[in-house]
C-alpha cells in the first residue's frame, strides 16, 4: 500500500531511468526528476565541473537514484556554473546549457549520468566543449538530433545558465558565492555538519534519505 491514501495500491516502480518524469519547474530554473508525489524531495546544487560533485555522483547519489526509481523520492536540481571563474574556460556554462537542452529532449537524467561519469577525463582535456558534449550525447540513445546539436552549439539556453547561477548564489544566504557544491537538502533540511560525509557513502546516504520518510 502507499502513503498517498489508505488502501491505495502503491504505483509500480519505474523500470529504468528512461521512464523517470522530468520537467522544468515553474520558477524556470529548477529541474525536477521523479514522481512529484514522492514522500521525500531532495534538492541538489551541482556544478558540472566540480570534482566533489563528481565524487558524490559516484558514491552516495546511487542511493537517491534507486529511491527515485521506487517512487520514494524525487530530485530538484539547481545547476551552477561558478567553476568556470575558478579554473578558467566556459565548460560549466556549456555543460549546464547542454543539460537544459537534454531536458527538452526528455533525456536529462541519462545525460546527467553520462556527463559525470566522464567529467574527470573532460577536465584533463581542459573542460567541456561543444565537441565533447556532443560526443557524450552519443552515449544516450535518442538524444542527438539537429535540434539538440544546435542548442548545444549556439548556447541556446545561455539565459537559463545565467539565471540558474543566480539562483544558486541566492541559496547561499549571506554568502554571495552560493552554498557550495554539492549542497543537499532533504525535505527542506540541508545536510551539513557530521552528516555531510554521509553523502559520499551509499548506505549512509540511504539511511539519511529513509530517516526523512519516517
């Protein structure tokens, strides 16, 4: 049975990430993935060039993906691009633009996963470029198209990139640099202090996520 109503059968889990609903929220910057009726909402602040985000995506984040597939959680992404100012280039901005284009194609989740799986290699080569982003898109079935390729090449969503970065900065409160990446909030409560390290261990992060449901 399901928490949504007494005696209501729980809906079936998604069989794969390609089935996950994805949409741009009404605020114009938040990308929402998963069942909107899920009991747990996780807000993630991520920069595509951040090595700590890469570590999180490889360690703790799989627990969140599993809960999302089971309809127990959904994820709200705010994408930052501050790393360009720190390490040079415009790779974060190009990556955020490409992720926004992937959302239009219904492939955000799959492309997001591929991007972080290949982040270190791209950073060694100087950061994401149009060519590398299109090459990564080849790994996501059905993503490449004239529309997607053009959006990546022309920075179609540069305004989204700018506003999303401002949203990230505003989340830092008194710190105009933003909250840092990854920042994770579970049902509105930011994970910090001793529990921050739990983000980088799958079983520990799963414990945090499940405790928020109880």
